C-alpha cells in the first residue's frame, strides 16, 4: 500500500513534491499500488521511489527522474517515457505495451519478464540490462544499444532493427531471431558470435548485413565451445611486472584476457571502462599482494565482481596471491575472500618451475565448461 502522506504530497503538484523531496532527501517515497492514471507528473523527482504495482497508464511522465526506482508489476501501457532516465530501475513484470522509450537510459535496469511489445525503444540504452524472458515482439529497436544485455528467453519476434548495437550478448536463447524485420544493417560484435557459439540463424546475419564469407565462419563455431573462460586481471600497479608476465602467458595459451595499462585507449575514462570490462568478461582474476589488499581501486573491482556473482548466481572471482598478506590480514574484503575462496599460490612466481606449476593449475581452473 502507498504511504498516504507521500501520495497526498504528490497530488499537490510537481513543484510542491520536488520541494518536499529536496528537503527530505533521506526519505524513500512509498507509492506502491498507487492509482496515478492520467496524473501530470512531468518533471517530478521519483528517484528511488517505490512505484511497484502502481497504475501509471496515460500519466504524463515527461522529464521525470526514475533512476533506481522500483516499477515492478507497474502498469505503464502507452506511457511516453522518451528521454526519461531509468538506470538501475526495477521493471520486472512491468507492462510497457506500446510505450515510448526513445533515448531512454536503462543501464543495468532489471526488465525481466517485462511486457514491451510494440514499444518504441529507438535510441534507448539497455547497456547490461536484464531483459531475460521479456516480450519485445514488434518493438522498434532502431539505433538501440543492447550491448552486454541479458537476452536469455527474450521474445524478439517481428522486432524492427536498424543500426542496433549487439556487442557482448548471447543470442542463442533469444526467441524469434528468424522473424526480425531488418530496416537496415546492425552492428554485431565478434564477442556476440563467440558467446552465442555461432548458434544464430543465418537469416538474421544476412538481414543485419553480415557478409556471406563471415557467416560461413560464424556458422563453423557451432559446437565448438571456448577452451577457456575470458578474464579481466585486477592488480595493483606495483605488481605490474607479474601482471604483464601472467597476461602474456595466458594470451599465449589461448585465454582471452584484459588488463588496464595495455588495453585502455589513451584518454579513456579509467573507472567506467574497467567496470564495464569486469561485467563483460567471464572471470575476475584477482592478484592479491601487500599492495593490492590496500588498493581502493582493487576493492571496487572486487565489489563489481561480487555483485556480478549475486546477479548471475555463478563464480566470477578467481583469487591468486603473491605473498602471505591476505592469509594474515583480519577483517574487510580480503578476509572474506580468504575464508570463502580457494586462492591460487604464485608466491614463488620468480622461480620458473614453481610459476609454471601454478600457471598450469590456473589454466585448469579457467577451462570453460562444455
């Protein structure tokens, strides 16, 4: 049930509401199940608001702030959400039939089983959003960014694509790919083909403008799973000599891996790029040492990996150690890792035989499951 005080405040008008939000920034608005049909909410600050099961059909939601809002099971049928920020919003089971979401920011939003059929999602950013089992049939996805999105079970039947970004997604469980209407070419990443193990309908490739010669290569990937999981190497800059050696050896063994100093473009914003890489790759290879356990950056990378584990219910964090620091430290995330993970031992990495033995063990653990 909605908090009646909050609901009454909202119905006094957007100006009064926004002034109240500004004065009470610690309060999370509770508007669960509220009847807000046809209510003018244009420009309202509903950041982190609980609007679950609310009826917002035909409401004026232009220029509203819905970042981190809970809209699960809400009714948003036919609503105009163009350019509305919805990053990290919870839209599970939400009804968005015929809604307009052009240029909407839905970074990391949860849209599991959302109803988006016939919705206009052009120019929307679904970067790393969860669209599993969502219904996007007949939706317009023109110039839409679906990079890193979870499309397992997503219904894309009769959807319209044009210059749609499909980088780092697994398409082999998406539904209706052979019925998609291509209004022009789209952008399909090599990583998408690899993650889908080439199991993408040929008609989809052709409609997206992929050359026949490349389609033949992609089809040859069917039934050929990757030998190793992909990984991102997290380490302190003071351990760079070891990290570079490990990176080179893993690459030589066929492991697709990434780490910041060599692979980040000049001028790139470091923190967002690293966070994105951790989300995109399968595993976080964490190099533990006296330097990394006190690194704020490494701690943030660990938090990103642990959050990915919680969301995807699988192991992401692979710790290895260069000294005994993590075994002796008390409290904090290093102690958590020590108590819950088997940590690879590279303490004698400067000795060739000991390093090779530890590397072989790591490669065995990085073997991708069939």
